[in-house]
C-alpha cells in the first residue's frame, strides 16, 4: 500500500476546502496540503447543480481569497439588472477548476485526490486512508499537523438526495437538473408542473419555468413554509451602492435595536427594504439567508396556485397527499423535487479541536469567507482557545427565531477581529469580505457617508443590547 505524509489533510475540495487551502497556502509557506474528494472535479456540490443555477450573491465576494471570480460587471438585463453579476454554475465550476490548476497544484505544495474517499481512523486520529472510488487502490496518510473537515456543513442538493415523500406508479418526479432536457423528450410534454419545496432552488425553478415559456396557471407550488428573503439590492459592493448596502446595514442595526419580537424585527427589515417575501399576506417562518431580487419576486408572484397544506407525504397518480389534506392532480403533471435542504441544521461545534479543524461559519452567510478566515487564524494564532475565541461558530438559522443569534455571533466575531490589528487588516483586504475595504476608504470629508457610518456604529451597540430580548422571544 502506498504511503504519503502531509501537514494538512482537507476532506472536501468544495468551496470551503478550497478557500481554506488557498489562504493556508499563502499564510503558511512551509505547509504541505492534501485535498481529497469523492467528486471527480473541484467545486463540491456545484458539480451536481442544475444547469441554470446562479450564485444568489455577487460573484465579487465568492470563491477563494486570492483569485477573483467574474469581472465586477453590472448586469444590464434580466432580473438581476442594475446589480453585480452572479456567476452561473458553469462559471463557478470553471473557476474552482482554475483555482486547483492555476494556483494550488502549481505551488508544488498541494496534492489533490479526486474520486476518492477519505476513511479516517478512530476519533481525532491523524492517520487514515485515501481510497480511490474507481480502482479501490488505497493510500495511507500520516497527517503531520491537522485534519480539516471541510465537509461538515456540506449542503444537500436535489440531484443527489432521496426525497422524503413516496411516489406512486407512473408519477413523473424529476430534480431541477432534468428540466433543461424537456425539449428532447419523445413523449408528450408535461401539461402541468408542480414545484415541491419552498427554498431558493424552488424559486430558481419557478423563475426558470416562467422565463422558458411555461404558463403561470400551469404551475402549482407546494410551499410548506413561506420564507423571508434578503433583498439583493442590499448586498452590493462598491461605492456606488454605499447608500443601499451600508445604509441598509445601518437600517438593519436600527431594526435589531428597536424590535420587540422576531416577527416585529422582520417587519421592520421589510419596511427598510432589507427583506422581501413573495406573498405579503403570509407571515414567513423560514429564514435561510436566501437572497433574491425584486425582479425575481415579481415573476414568482405570477404563480398563484400555491399549496400551503404542510409537507408533501405522497404523490399518487391522481392526487398529492399533504400533511393537512389532499389535492387533485391532472394526468401528465411533472413534479419537480426541490425538497433537498441545502442548509440542514447541524450541531454547532468548536472549529478548532486539537488535531482537527471542523470548518463552519464565522460570519453568516459566507462559507468561503469563513473558511479563508479560519485558515488565516490557524496560521497565525497560538492555541485553540485563542483561535476559537476569534472564530466562534455562527449558528445557521433554520427559521426566523434563529436569526438574532446568527447576527449576534457574527457581530461579536467582527468586533473581536476589529480589535486585532493583523486580523483587522486581513479582513479589510480580503476580497471575500465585500464591504470592509469600501468602508475603510470613505474620506472623512464625505460627511454624508460618514453620517451613515456613525448611524451604523451607534445602532450596532443598541442592537447588541437588544439581542437577549430577541433571542429569548418567540416569533409573534
Ligand atoms: C443552489 C445553491 C446556491 C448557493 N448559492 C450561494 C451563494 O450565492 N453564496 C454563498 O456563499 N453560498 C451559496 N450556497 C451555499 C454553498 O453551499 C456554499 O457556498 C459552498 O458551495 C459549500 O461548499 P462546501 O465546500 O462547504 O460543501 P460541498 O460543496 O458539499 O463540498 C464538500 C465536499 O466534501 C466531499 N466529501 C465529503 N465527505 C467526504 C469523504 N469522506 N471523503 C472524500 N470527500 C468527501 C464531498 O464529495 C464534497 O465535494 C449555495 C448553495 C446552493 C445549494
């Protein structure tokens, strides 16, 4: 059996593993890194995505720290018109391929094992095996420094998950990936579409169907929960968006400072243009940091046949069985499964655990910024207590109630980074941060922008003071 040694063994060459490797390579010039992944290409779940997927957030601050993604272009057409470009799935895959082949491997300090399974030893053991999925060939690995679990927070996607509802004989259920093949089918085209699921993937499918000519009245949408959505207008980097983005953050802090309950908080955020919802008559209970434009919301509002009867349990040839009743379906209906939960709740763990690092968010909702910052901290700070203090894990909200805690930990981390000169500098210069550089470059003579920053600072303190009340309060 072949044997190798490495300093850092990273399980997962998805966005998190690559962002961690990229920064570690730059910050620890003597370290050797090995990446192992079951997928045949870098990029993790982006390899399994539907072909019409896009980032929800600007490309400008996604990916690895050292390599830009996209051209900082402002879109002039489509539902993202007026905003920074959003990389398509194909662009993201190509980008991560470039990260591997133009940065990591040419360094001579990185090895990559695609189509391979990591089989670790017991517990936090620093030895294990890389097993090739195609040949079964095994390589034993001795890890000199740390094992990095970059797969702990890995999302589930429709094309690789098994839906929880049962499917009767002859019922046609597909993942979103199959939609783009519909033009090829020999048989009859679907007469009706049912989108199953209420997350961003379901929204992408709704927008795609409408843009590709499906009639709105031919679409039904099974939506167990309504969701609050981040207004993409408030996520734009660049001075020209300062009022929207930083002014939006100040408004967010004011809402956090003044809200009397979580429900009140989201209503205040909606009034301030920070949050959107598809149906203004519904009170959303879901919040997963999905980001959307008002153009997409306007399109999705055309779908009026929304089924709010709880989770789908079974699809029978003539009806859907839901938690709260049944709904008749026509023959020839195509069901599109969008029920994979990209952000399945997982226990919050310390990131630095002796010989292991378990990558999780240190700022919500930015997994690649979080992984890169964890690598910087790993390279420059002495012990786990210090590292975990700087990188407290941010809990990902499963519903609206989880939002205040998620913001509170993100803010408290940000405060700790601001108190450490080197880390403050790194964050400010990181392309993954989005806003830090822009904020630091506001000239003092620009009184209007300085006033926004002062508003932000002032209300951030009041927001933190109000957090215990919001974290204790139930929605409503
Ligand atoms: C549709 C969609 C859109 C999104 N848009 C955005 C966005 O705009 N902005 C944003 O920040 N985030 C977005 N996300 C979140 C996204 O999940 C993260 O940005 C990121 O891609 C997650 O990467 P990851 O490396 O954590 O997980 P993954 O991509 O799942 O990578 C983990 C890898 O680990 C490998 N692995 C696991 N166990 C083993 C093992 N034992 N041996 C070998 N390999 C193993 C898996 O094969 C996988 O490739 C989106 C997610 C989805 C689903």
